């Protein structure tokens, strides 16, 4: 009897794990959408470096040349760009390119969550 319960619990754990992984895979952006977003961002002269995708495509890190202490407006502008292609659930983080290139120091200088109204 105990053996049957243990086998049943193991099977339930495997089933739940497979279900969670399937749900997470569905949240990733397809390569075409990612390319569209990257092209839109790179078309703007304020964003000279190719964006970096993090956290299963839920975070887009964009490098800028720091002109002021807070680049949150740049992140909001990127949210507006990507909404035009129907993508809403992204976190945009803006980083200063200087420290990244010199000493691999990622200093976040702006952030915006695209699924929230500005």
C-alpha cells in the first residue's frame, strides 16, 4: 500500500513539473517577434547597441550612452515602440554602455514595465 502511494506521488510530481514547464514555454516570444522588437529599438539612434533578452524573454535590456541620471523615459519610449507590434508584457531596463564596455559593470539607469500604463 505504501509503495503504491509513493509511486502515485512521484507520478503526480512529474505531471505537475511537465505542466509548469509547458506553461513557461508558452510565455517565450517567438524569434520573429524578438527580431521585430530588436529592429525597432536599433532603428532609434538613442539605442546604439543590440538589446539583450533575459528571464525567458520577459526582460529586455537596452544600452544607451548616459546623458542624464534617469533614462526611464527612454524605457517608456521603447514600451510604446513594442506595443505597436502587439507585445505588452515586457520589462524594459536601460543600462549605461560606458561601464559595461570598460569593466562589465551593468548600471541600470532606467526601467519601465510595458504592461502598466504610463
